[in-house]
């Protein structure tokens, strides 16, 4: 029932009680009626106070990166016990723009992004990695026919002979450069693939949870997944909200903790990515570990239930 319908129903019953109590003193009847009307209005107002949850619209029609975070956002809110209304932003947004708008309190209520000390200082993090750390495990997209060039790579020093590419506002760019890798930058998501296709760069590191879907969406591009290497650095993909948005922050934290406790977050991750991760044969790849100096000290690395090791998956 809508708020207006609910109030009309309550007022109808109030009117009935007035008729039943017609013989009572007028002051008593009036006080009862006013109390009932106030209760009806308060109930209607409470029912209308659903959390508004505006999240960033994907950057391009081929960008499927938001599918999983949106699913976890809805799952967490459902587990929170709060009423909520989710909707995408009106405009498509690059990462830097979405972070700026959220910090300014304009037209966004939540973003998902990799944690850095700067972002945690500017926004309010919900410190539960929504992909259980998968964002820090990276395979490489390369130009078709180039995969064999990487077969001899045994170390980061070997990989540094090649040129990679990352988003200009991604923390991964700084991480890879800090580890001695030669990495170009581009301003747009689709620009990453364009630079690889035009052979301006040699490889594009992508998260193991997203790389095969990105390839599937670009079947006309001359690119493929390199089969021998796996990069890893500890990284946390969080939901962030405005520092003053206590209601949404508490709902997300409560909901995510319940998703961890009942196993539904891990189950959702397995259902969405399990087969795809197995198909990448991660345990058979050469693992190159990178340092992440930007990992905030507050990252909950001592909670093993919040992290997932894709190399433990059997084919």
C-alpha cells in the first residue's frame, strides 16, 4: 500500500472509532483522534524513508565491469534490513569523475573502487573487499600472435622490456610503475584496447575476474589472452560513500558482514567467476609478485574470510 493509501485507511478507521465513541466527552474523543492521525502520518513518513542509492553508470556499452559490483551492492542492501532504492547515475562516468562527484555530494551515493590512503581520507570506505581481493590478480591481454613473445618472461625485470598500459587515474598504474614496469596511460577505458590493437603497447593487464568477458565483448579485435604469466599485488575493492552518509555506510557494512557470515558473497563470486577462473589455469602460470605501497594500513588482511586465492582452484 502506498503512503497515501495507508494514511487514508488509517483515517477511515479513525473516523469509525469517532462514531463508536460519539457519546464520550468531546475533549477525550478529540485527543484520541489527534493521536491516531499523528501515528498514521508518522507511519507513512517512515515507510517513505528508503535509502537512496545512486551508483555510477558504466563508462561504455562494452564495459561490463559494473555487473558484479552492482549485484553485490544489491545483495548487501537486501541483507542490511533497510528499505532502499537503487538507480544508476544519469551520466556515464570515468573513475576520477565519480570519485570527485561523490566527495562533493553531487548526484552519487556510492562508488566501488580500489582503496588508497588518499581515497580513504577523502571518502568513507566500507572495509570489506567486495571481490575478496580478486582485483589484485592480473593476466595479460596481448596482440594476436604476440603471446609467444612472453613465454621467456621469468621476472618483473624481464616483463619490463615490454610496455603495458593502464588507466591514467587507476592505482594500478602507480603500483606497476613503482615495481619497475614500463606502463603507458590512457584517459578512457576503451582507449586501453585501442592502444593495444594499434600496437602502441605490448600488453594490457586485466583482472582475472574480468579478462575473458572483456575479450568476448571484442571478438573483432586482434587480441588474445597470454597463457603463461600471472601478476599479483594485494589490493582491496571497496564500496565508498560520502563521509556524512551514515545511514548508507551502516547499511552496507551490516549487509556485507551478513553476506560474509552466511557465505552468500563468496557463493556469488564463485557462481559468477568460478568456471572462468578455472579456464585460465592460474595455478600453472608463472607468478610475478608486485609490492603495493599504496595499500592502506587499515586493510583487513588478518581476516582470512575476506580474501580468496584463485590459484587454489582446480581446473
